[in-house]
C-alpha cells in the first residue's frame, strides 16, 4: 500500500516545496529556510507552512493564501472577471485588496475610492486600505485626510494605518502631531513596528541618543518574549538590531 501511494506523497512533497520556496523568496525570509525546505522536503515544508504561512495575519485562509502565492496574476484575472460579472461592493473590495498586494497601487486606489459610496461611505476597512495605498503612492495629504475620518474608531489606535498616519503627519510638516501619534502607539513588549518607526522618526529629527535608546530597548525585550511573540515580531526586532550595529 505504501508503494502504491508513494508517488502521490512525492508529488505532494514537491508541491509543498514549491509553495514554500516561492513564499520564502517573495517575503525575503531568511536563506536558512530555503536550505531546510530543499534538504528536508516534506518535514521542512510543513515546518515552514506552520511557522511562516499559516501564522501570517494577512492570509485569511490557507487555501486562498496558497492560490495567491502560486498564481497571483491568475487570482487577479479571476477577480476582474467576477467584478465584470457583478459590480458589487464585495467584488470591488476583493479586487482592490489583490491589486494592493501585487503593488498595483493606483488600480487599488481607484476601486477603493469608488467603493466609498452609499452605505459604505465611511467603511472602516476601505479607509484603512486606502491609507495603505495612499502611503505607498506617497500621497501623504490623502493619508492624513483618510485617517482623520476613522481616527476615533477603537481599532484604529493599534493599526498599521495609524503608523502610516503618524509618518504622513511628519511628511506634511506636522512634526509635533506626528510625535504625539507615535507615542500613542508605543508600549513595552508590544507594537514593535510602531516603535521601530518611531526610532526612525527620532533619527530624522536628529535625536540620535533617544533613537538608540529605543532600539536598544526593543532588542533587549526579545529574550523575554514567548516563541509566538518572538516569531511574530522578529522582522522589526532584527531591523532594530541591524540599526544598532550600524550605529556602533
């Protein structure tokens, strides 16, 4: 029985390898993962999926994530056809999200803006996504305007959109307000992306001692984090460590 099914197992292992290697390259993950995936095909691929893919918050389902990783252009073509067939809010939003993920920022902006009508004129998800798209397009005034529409919403305070709002305030000349927003985002043993961005803000303001102090604090906290927290925040902790090495 084993030998009868072994070709299928081998085929599944190759598919898993392809998924993991493509995902690893797209996400600029550490090279060690590629070696693990190549030399331990099945076990290494499973380890990578459960460590780096399933835990990734922006992948809503494993099936959707795998499909988009393997054939993102195919996913977009399908979503474009669905929108042509039925121009609904959900179809516009799904295609806009896919465009944004692929870096087609202006196409995403057009669909998001078109979606802000009727009952959805103040839709929080659309406005958050618009903030990300405007930021990628360096349209910082529009980032500020969109953020102010949802500023009082409970979920905004700890969101990525709030970080971009703070940076956009600085870019548009409101440095004092930008720092106030960064300070609202901070907190020990949390918000590592926001705190890293605040450290970079401090550097741009020539406040190098404060920046190094914050980066050092982030690096020191790593040893006190649990495995899940360390994994989820490793990118920003590593960037903080890299910045410290450059300063030494």
